[in-house]
C-alpha cells in the first residue's frame, strides 16, 4: 500500500501529462540519486537513442527502489533532466509505456522536467532522480 496520498488541489489546472501536482508522504523518505543509462556492467545503453536510454534509466530506478525496500508505488516525486528540447518527445513516449505499467490507476507522482544543455557524460541524454517513501 502506498505511503503517500496523491492530492489534486483546487485552483490549479489539471496536469497536462503523467504527473500530479502534489503528494503527501507519510514516514521516512529515501532520496534516489540521478539515474543514467548505464547497464549493470557500467556500459552506456542506447547511444544517441533517448527512448532506449529512458528505458534503461527507469530499469535502473526500479532496481534502486527494489534494493531499498520500496517500489514505484511509493515514489513521491521525480525530477527529469533531458538534454535538448528535441529529445523531450522521445523521453515522454518511452516514459508513457513505463508509467502505464507502473501506475495503472493513473496516480502519477509529482514531477519536474528540465531541458538541459548537457549531463555529466556527453553521451547521456536522460537523467532521473526521485524521492520515495519507505
């Protein structure tokens, strides 16, 4: 059972994407560092392919959540970093596939998406960090 409640406050528009405006968390939180498209061996997955990198990033996020004793069901907030506006749609498409499975009831966590000029490695196109309830 999730340890947070999605809130839809009055006086603000409906979210135009797969996120909610607010989530009220109960209990302790875990801060998850930005995940990038490195596979288990530390090799870049999806060179020049934002959709493939997005899938790897969320695969890594799932492993961190599971290893920390929680799951997507308890993510309170995501922050997305996308390199270049031209990569946003590919990210959104891949994330939609992942979120349709991870959040079948449509209670998406609040999120912030930033378009950036670059990440720590010039080959990274996507980085995602999160807060999750334990």
